[in-house]
C-alpha cells in the first residue's frame, strides 16, 4: 500500500521530470523501434530475413548454445536462451522458421558484455528455431527443432 509521504515524493519527482522534459534540458532519445529493420521483421521466410539482415548464408557454429524445449506445450510462450563464445559478437537474432513472420527478435549486444539473450517467442506450429549471431561482420547460426502441441500465433 502506498503511503501519503511516498505518494507526495513520487509526484514531486514526476513533476521535476516533466519540467525538465518540457524545458528541453532533458530529451528522450529516439526510440529503437523507429530504427528497427522493417524489411527483416516483415520477412516471411528465414532466407528473406537473412537477406534483409545482410546475413547471406551464415555458417553453422558450435560456439552458439541455443536452449529451447524439445516440446512446447503452449506455442504462445516458448522460452529461448541463446549464448555464444564467438569473439566480437554484437547482435543475436532469433528466428522461427514456420511462423508467419520468421524473425522473432533481434538484440544488440553492447561491447564488453556477455553475449546472452533470454526471451520467450510465439510459435505457430512445430518448427525449427534458429539463433543468428553477428560477430565482426560475419554471421553464424545454430538451430533446434521444437515441437509445439498448441499453436501460439492464432493456430
């Protein structure tokens, strides 16, 4: 339960934030969504998504670990974890081969951080899940087949 003093403190902080934003002393950076690769996210096939991302034909790599369940009981929430030991990895994308739009997620990895992504994706049906890693301008993949018993994309 929110107490009176906490409420007043929070309202005061919010007022300061609004004042700074309206005065122009503080600006909100351009949203990442505006910069996203629209063509890649609109791609209907894995190959189209690879082309839109500039990946061409990525090489398979055993330095990528893709964790996903063998059987997903609910395709609406399929947990996927991707990690890589490839030096210089700066982006990880997750694709679902048989979804209406193949590209499910792209994560930019800041320099000096561990190349690890954990998320949940929707899967329409049993499909191959692909992890695409960009490192120093080259692309690498790992994949895993996931069986879906109840589709998550309206299926």
